[in-house]
């Protein structure tokens, strides 16, 4: 059947000489795989821009429950980022978010709410004047959509000890995004949140983008 949906591109891999298989988290069907033919050919290269990670799309897709890889009839960008690709802090945070969602989002439950959250968050990042804490707030809010939202710092820490001021800041940022953090506090809170994710997301592993994020935001 043909269906209209919005979606966020998670990643793509090359397929054959000119095609790709792209994973898109859609509002209607959750995480889906689509084959897109010809986008790596000489005549179709412009179209591959639509399938770069984190691109926000409006789609018309062919959907069949018994098929694992489907096709896209129409695709268009619903919001063109103005700053994410030109601001080094926002670019680095976006790369971190890209890796985080690829590791964390695997199911289709509450797809519409989660997709709306991802789209709204990425547009907010693009427009933000102070993005330094954005990745921390995103992790906290994403945890809510994934079903393991922490209520207080102790839930995040899981019995580990944190500096009193940092624990206080973590409690504040769990409730309010408008928190001023030092570089050290931001780094340690991020480490705590990553450990928290590793406890709740199977095979979470290490974040390859972490070292670059630390360097750019230090």
C-alpha cells in the first residue's frame, strides 16, 4: 500500500553500483529500511543529499508488513538546516546524536511521538544560540521516549558517587534545561548519562564520537 509519513534519516549503506539502502525512522511505521536506486549514478547524485543522516523528510512510501526492505515513491526535505552543517559545535553535537539514536532506537513503539520528538529536537538544535548542553538535554528527553526516564540524579548514577555540585547540577538539568554548567560538570554529567544508557540499552557499547565532542565543547 502507499502511505504518507514523515521521517528522520538514520544512516545508509551503499548497495550495488549506484543504489543505497537507507534506514529511516518514520512516524507511521517506526524504523524502516528502503532501497533507493540510482542515487549514486552520474545522473542521480543530487538526490543522495536527501538521504544524509538526520535529514528530515516527508515521504510517500510503499509499505508491506511482510517485506523487510521497501521502496520510496516520493521524498522531499521538510526543513533545511541552516547552521548544523556550518557551526562546528552544532555539527559535532549532531554527529553525537546520530550515533546515539542509531545505537538506542530499535523498536517501533510510540513511533509518531518519537519521530516528532526527533524532528523538533533537530530543528531546535539548528536554531539554538547556546547549544553546549543540548546533547545532555536530548539524552534525558530521549530516555523518556525509550521508557527509562530518570527521575533524579541517583537513578542516573546507580550508586556511584559524584561531586556534590555536579550531582546538584544533574538534578537541576533533569528538571530544567536552563542550567549553566562548567566544562568539567558537562563532561562528568555526560559520562554519567552514557553509563545510564549502557545499563538500559542492550549492546550500547562505546560512543566513537565522544572524544571529538569532548574536544570541541571543552
